[in-house]
């Protein structure tokens, strides 16, 4: 018989995959008028036994919580003299009642909130709280987010990172789609990096790699050197910079450099061609298609070099050329399709191929971890099922078609 703890874990994951927001405890809202003073608001909250209330202020709808009360008391003004609208938050994060539980979890992690407004069109159904969702996903994503924020040392953060690995396994085994796993884990990883920075920066520890340190003026010189200089690593360094996101400090500094990059790339067709060529640098072996059909050849296939990288970097090259600045390959692909920079069918096929390749790579790496092997990108064709080999063949064919488009758009054959 299966272990009871394993059965319970599987039940939790099934709930996580199938549940909708309306399946959780959506709390009926308490409303107060924005002009009401804080003492009266707290009396109403106490009578109803709640720690938060929605605030109506004309056409605006906000929220007031006990945390807002704490901050208001620090102002030094008498609570009876303060209107609740002056200390409430009006930028509420909303979720539809039929949204998957995953979406609510992601919104909470992404926006650092403990409550979401549940709205169906013009109808407000109530609020869903962090504690209500935690009852569905105990020891999973939002608990991990809280543990990251509360980490007091690098050892604490490492422990959370290890638990994140376990969560990935559970989410995958529970049937959650790879793009959703990636999105949620990406938000957790960014949160972890932010916390890591907050732990290190007060101790006087700075980034040690001089390449990624410096003033805006020095970064301008570096960007120009990557584009017009002779450094063979310039292309890949620029790719890293293009995908950069702020985790601490002044976001305006990064935005200023992005605008400068757009400026100096004007007329930089030769560099853009070199940049795009990286997506076409790994050729399929002559025997690739035979190896995906027969089991005799045991040479491994690199799922990153032949699979995900050409798609991710090729999309990155098109975005760099056309001024598309969305984060993440999926969002970039959608914007390229919206702007009719690539065909809608190809955009759909590329996204499906990317998700399949990511899923295959994750599944392979989880198997490696389970047997104590270091995770890698290479798979043996004989280890794949007939269906997996057929799907991989289709994904690589889409990849090859995309590389052909890149060669045409950037005139790579003339290089």
C-alpha cells in the first residue's frame, strides 16, 4: 500500500492543480465609507470580528487593515481626526472567481500582498486571504515566500531554496503545466534574490565581478564596447543585460541604460546579425533524425543547445531589433505576434515547442536528482518513449523552421 504521507501529498497537489478561487474561502466584504474616522472604522471591524475592511471613496475601492492602522498611529495624529481614506490602499489586486488557484498564488507572490479582491465583472464577491490559500497548499509556494522574507541568514535562504526544489517536484508530479511552474518559481527566485541582497548589502559586501559593477557612465561605455568592440563575449553579455531585472536599488538607472541601448543600436545591423547568429550556432548531427527513430545509437542529445536556447535567444534577437521589451520568452513571443513581426502560427508553434522542451528537460533533471546524479541537459534517445521521440522530433522541426526565419531576417547566410 502507498505511504500515507505520499497519498496526502498527492491529494494536496491534486487540489492545487484543479481548484479554483471560488473553491476556497472567499470572505464576504465589510464596507465602510472613506470619510469615516479610524476609531469608528475600528469599532465596526471589532463588531464584525475582522481585521480588514473595504473602503468606498467615490468611485474608488480600497482596503484598510490592521497593518494600515499600525502605520497610521505612527503619524502622531489622533485616530478620531483621521479619515480612513487617507490611510487606505486603493490599488487592489483582483482575481476572477473562476481563476485557477495557481493564478491567485502567483498574484500574491508577485505583488507581495496577503489578500486579493475577488471580482466577477462589476460584482465584488469578497476577499481571499493568504491563510485561506495556505490551507490548500501547505508547505508550498506562499509559505516559501513568507519563509524567504523571514530568512535571517544565508543558511535560512539555502534551506528555502532546497524546499523550492522539492516544491518543483511536487508541482510537476501533480500535473501542473511547465509554463505555470516556471512562472511561479521565477517569482519565488526573484524574491529570494531580493532577500539575499538585503542580507548581504548591510554587511558591506558588494557584487565582486567588476564587469557588472559601476556607474551609469561606465555601463554606457561597456554597452557600446559589447556592440562595437572586439570582445567575443560581448554578444552573450548583452543577452544577459537584456534579460536583467531590478531586484534592489533605483529602477530608473536600469531604465536609463535600456534607453541608451536602444539609441546606440540604431543602425547596428551588423551587430544584430552577430547577436542573432548565436541562435543558429548549434547544428543538428547528421544522424539526428535516425537517432530519434531508432534506439541503436546511444549518443546523447543536448536539450538546451538544440532545443530551448535557439528559441529563447532567437526571440531575444528579434525583440532587441524591434524594440520589444517584455520580460520572458512567452510574453515576448505574444508581443511579436501582436505587432505582426512573426506569423501567428509560428508564434504558437514556438511557444508549444518551448514548453514541451522545458517539460522534457525538467522531467529528465528530476529523474537525475532522484538517483543522485547532477542534473544536466543531455538525454539518451533510448530513454525516451516512442511518443516522446515523436514529440521531440516535431519540436526540433519547429526550431529548425524558426532558425531558417532568423537566417533570412538577419541575412546570416551572407556573414
